[in-house]
C-alpha cells in the first residue's frame, strides 16, 4: 500500500530479502515526490482492508516460484481490486523471483492469472512487471512506475 508522508528516511543498502510476515513501513524519496510504502504480508490478508482508505497506489507481489499459491494469490488480487476504496488506485502487479530456474514463464503466469481479463474488467489502471527482489531485476521499472504516479 502506498501513501504520501512528510519525513522520508534514507533507505541505505537493501536488506536481505525475506517474506513479509507482518507489516513494514518505508519512506522513499523519488525524483518527483516522497512515497510511503506499507508492506503487508500475505498472512495479513484478513486485515488489508483496514489500510485501503489511505491508499492511492498498490503494488501486489506474486511469488512466481510457488506454483501451489498461484490460485490463492489470484483470489487475493481479485478481492483487493473489488474493494471500493481502491477503485481509483493505480495497481502494479509484480511477478517476483524471475531469477529462479523453477519459475513459470511470464506468459504462463499471466495465463494462469487470466491477467488480461482482469485488466479488461477492473476499474483500476493495472501494470504488470517481472522482477527479482534478490537480483534487482525490474527495480528501475518499478521506481519509474512509482515516480510516474500523480
């Protein structure tokens, strides 16, 4: 979830990547603005709705290497997209862990998610990207997407 705040912190070096179990709050300084990123782990799904009111943009991360969770990730995405407070939000869907040899292709992931159908019917503007949190692949594109938000 993304909201704007006044006092951003220096991020320094990227931390070791670990699954988000609870919630993390990070401020980013981009070229045009300051953005607060509220990271909510998948296990926090039942309370995500309590953060929707202050959310102007959403980054939804999918673990491309965990085939057993694809269906539940898609259901979670559909639930988020259907929430009334998020109908005006910009949405970025990240297919993560693209650096691992066991991941499906982007075409396979999009097909399983039926992402083209979701994009065609959702009230939000939706962008998709392939990324690797570990290697940094796609990070520049994510930062460009964040910086392009108004």
